[in-house]
C-alpha cells in the first residue's frame, strides 16, 4: 500500500530517478564485482545534495566530523563506498530502479524482470511469501552481537514484535510505517465528526471530502463503518478486531459495496495524490490520508504565505490501518548466490544505521522502523524526534509529556505543546498535529490492524471495486434498463435492414445483354 512521499524532488533529482536505473561504480578495484539489483518506491530514499542550512544538529557518532546529520551524496552512493571499503572479499555495484505501485512491481516480476532486493508493502510481501518467491534472511542477520547489524540492533521492539508474531521476521525487514486517518480543518469540521470513518459519507460535508482511490484503503475504512458498533465495544479484542477488518466473506463484500456507493455519492473525489493540494488550498475540508502525507499537508498548510491554515490529523475511534513497507530478497535474483545475499543484507543494515534512517525520514516524511538501541543511554532517533517536534517552555506554552515508550523500548517521552493534541478525559489522544501523526500514541496503536493479503478473494474484492468505480447496471431501474436495451436492439435492426434494402435495390449488378 503506498504511500506517496513527503518530499517534492527538484527537477534535476526527479530526472535522475525517472531514468529508472542508476548504475554506480565501485569505489575499490580489488576483488570480484557483484551487481546488486535493488528496486524501491519512487522518491523513497535520500538523494543527498542538502544545503548547509538543512543540517540536523544532533550528535552523530557515525560521522562526528559533519557536526550532525546531513545528506551530501545519495545513500545508494554512500552505501557502495561503505561496502567496498569493508572487508568482504568482493566489490559491489548497485543497479537502483523504482516502481510506482505494488502492482507495478508485481507485474514486472511476472514479466521476467529480476531483482535481488525490493521494498513492497505489507500485503504484497505476504503475497510474494505465499507464492514462495522470497528468500529468508540469514540467521547472522538477526545476530545483535554483530556491530554492523544495524537493523537487528536498532529496530523498534514494537515493530520487531509485530513481525515476529505474524511470521514475517524471517522474510522481511521493515523500512517505513504509519497509520491511516483523516486530515481535516478544525475550523470547519468538528472533532466529533472525524472521530468516525463515517465522516466519509456524512452529508454535512457533501463534496468536501476526498477518499483514497484504491480498493484496500477504501475497503478498510468501509469495514470500520460497517463494524463500528462492535469495534467500539468494551469487549473487543485485538484478534476480533483483525478478523472484522480483514473479512472477505460474500455478505461483508456486499455490505461494503453499498456503503462505498454512499461514500462515492458524497465525496468530492477518489484521489491518489491530489487530495494533498486540495486540502492545502482549502478546496476540501477533510481528506482520507496516510500519516506521512498527513504530516506533509500540515507542514505545507502552516507555511502557506497566502493563507496559513492549522490542519489536524485524526485517527477514527473505530480503528486504523497499521501499514508498512519492507525489504525482501527475491529467490529469482539471489539464486543461491551468498555474495548477493551478503550485499543485500548489508544494504538493509546500512539504511538501518540511525544516521541514515534519519536522513531517509527527513527526506521522505514517513516514520522509520528504526528506534535505536534501547540499551544505549541516548538514541539518535529520539534526539531527532525532539529536534523536530519537541516544544520548549517559553512561558506561554503548556507542555505535555508525550509518551513514546512502546516504540523506543524504554521509558521516554517528548515535551509537546498541549495545544497540538486533543487529550480525552481518559488520557487517550486520538487527534493532533505533526507529532501525533508521525509517532502515534499507544492507545492508537492498540486499535491498529495490519490489513492482510486478500488471497483467493482478491477477484471478488476487485469486482466489488469495479462496481463502485464504474457503471453498475444493478443501480438502475430495471424498466429503464430494458427500455434502453430495447431501443438499442431496434436501432441495430433498423440499420441492418436499411443496408440490406440498399444492397437489393441500388447495388444489384445489371445484367449483361450484349449478346442479345
């Protein structure tokens, strides 16, 4: 499930990516050269070339000479140099390409394109694993005693637990993650209205709301509406929540179809990327959005010199989708080559080094799975969180201890401006601004659900979506349908008869009487 990145590329950088493949020369001439073929989402890795004033001024033990964190070269170039300067016995060259959607990647694989390492979303990872196309990570990749195993040493314990519980840890390493919710203008839309997914079909906001133009996100929100009563009940369990929000029974699909038709008739549009601009310009007042793009929208609306607007992000009380993108090695690419496996695992580890995770977060706008080693006194990732969102007591600001212990694996909280959060009577936080969207609190995470692969029900779900997005004759009065069909049949018959008569009376050849 993709999520479009926060950062808007310069024309030059965009051109570099649209070439599709970036061959990078090795930094050392010794040893064998191995080509590592990597494919990732468009605009989903730091390209470097930061200005000096973009320096993130926090301690950086991996490059203290920089005075903080900054992207000078692309991370792919930096990885190539880092790897080839190591003691691996061979050099690597990275062929880096991009894809636009999970389905785009999947189609390329089916058409014969070969990659060693790819970064699809959770449901596509599940599909590739179920099809037997994914190579397991080596046991040594998970060894925390190896100093350069930055992923194993620094991944958020919460994310590590999710992957372990669902059986994904052997096959995938989490890259970026987030939630889904509603970006809204609190001057127009009430907090009560955006506390439920039903805001998408609320007639008070007719033609003022946008929804995602993909079946998975739209279906998830619809199941939140369909099952709202049980999801909000006190007895709901995590297992039951997941069951409800991953249901693909025929009756569930049929009920979802009816709700989605109501949503279609109410919203301004189904959109993939235009909802960001529509929110910033005020064309719409609420937008179903991925959390990272929610942060981007709020940032841009804050910085709009003509019409600065304070937008908020809400996670409906029923549920939220916990999505992630992760790195998997493909069997067709690795093909039993241990050097390729070594290079692929090293690439994931290099991206997981805290300073590089910060570079990518700053560039992309989403939340990295990397939290830092909980056994260390300080964490670069937490320092970045404070640098980015920490509030200072200036005498006019009331501070709130925003707890992120579940993510970092140790007790820690960041000082937040209490005016940027909506805190319930029970202490829960369900709406807020950038910090809330970037690092959701535990009460939001507790009602999150990973949406699973549709499996053999995909065709039924897709047919439902076609009926929503396209013309569905079942929506029309049968008498009208038969009248239209009858007129078409009569019209076709009249044309055929006319052509037949023309052939007889005007196109019949004259007899040859020359011999008479």
